[in-house]
C-alpha cells in the first residue's frame, strides 16, 4: 500500500510575497506531492507550508524549497517576532497513511543528511528524531536564535547532527535547519483586545506546560504591529489531552483577570478533523457526538 507523509516546513519569510511564492513553487507540480496550504505573516515574518505526498517525492520537494529559501533569505537582514535559526527554520515530517513514526523518523534523517550533502547547510534533529533528550524540544534547539548560532555550535552539547568540515559553522546567510518526525500538532493563536505585551506573556506562562500549565501546550506572547494587538501564540502538541476549547477558555479567564478579552483567534495551517469535532461537542454540549454525524465523512 502507498505510504503518505505530511510535511509542515516553516520558512523565515512573511513579508515579500514574491519570495514566498518562489519558495512555495517547489511544491507545485511535483509528481507525488500535493500542496495543501501555505500562509505568511508580516509581524512574525514567517511562512508555514503544509504538503503531503509519497515520502521520497515529498523529501525532494522539501529539499528544493530549502535551496530556494537559502537563495532568497538573508537572516542577517531578517527581523520578526518569531524566533528562528534558519532561513528554512524547522521541517517536521508527520506519518499519515500506511506509515509508522519510525518510518517518518527515517525519512526525516535521510532528508536532513541530503540537506547537508546537497546544500551544505547544518542540520539539527529534534522531536522523535532527536539524538539526545536535550535536543527533543524545538525551543531548546532554537535557543539563542541565528544571532547566537556560531557560538552555540562551538559547544559539544550543541554541535549540529549533520555538518560539513571538521568544525561546524552556520551558513552565513541561511543559518541552520531543524528536521525531525513528530505527531500532528495544532498551531493556534489568540489575539487580545490590548496592546499590552506583558499581559500576553503572563498568560502564555500561565498556560504552557513547561511552566506547570496545561499539558501539551507551548505558548509565547507577542505584539503584532500590523493589528496593534498582543497575541498568545501556541502549539498544541496533543489536542486530545488539551484541545482548542480548553486553551481558549483558559485564556478568556486569564484575560478577564487583566481587564481585557479575546479579540479573535487564528489557525495556522491545517487541523485534524477530530479536533474540529471536539469544538461543537464541547460548546453545544452535544451528547455522543462523533464523526459519524458529519455528512462529509461519507463522501
């Protein structure tokens, strides 16, 4: 049976739409690959692509996109709200159909080696592909960002997993990239009716799991210049443990304590069907609601 993988690469460009289109072009027209979604954000200065396909074809499309990003993006001139160490910042592979996590891990490692071999770009492995426990968490690997990458690479603890030469060095304009296998996650932002960044950061600390908050929630506070809003930006790494409705209600309560409220919410990329089904089941108190009651399940 044919195997299908998903890849959600994040690129450090969200302002120049011509550059965005050239990077995304690597996924268009590639046999065995389907581009599902892409979105860019000026404040974060970042783009997220969602593509699925046959594993080897998907890997080839990703490598082509990384090559274009290296040509188009100069991190020495890059500024945005989102942390980053690379022009092609992070490249997660997710097993979908007829594919195990071990196979996704193998695909991620093969792709990382090819990025090193073909593009001379240092690569870190993370999540299920991490070679040490301290490299599993994306935030840890990205700590220090592009500006601190040269010094970081000189420490044995943070040498890249794949690099050329005897001494690891970042690419001068494209930095490094982070590749790994993981389960699906939901990238979800909540924008507040306030310009106070301190409030967003306080709420993020309150709800994220690393500070004793909600399970499987990663969160940071940002200020969006374009809309003049403070934002709580999140990754929900296991939506069955902590769902969208749970973080929204938690943020609503915390925001009220600080004299503000939720303005709107934003979904980045795609979302698993079950996570969507969970929303009306919670808010409407639907009894025994399941995907069997969704019309599109049957065609």
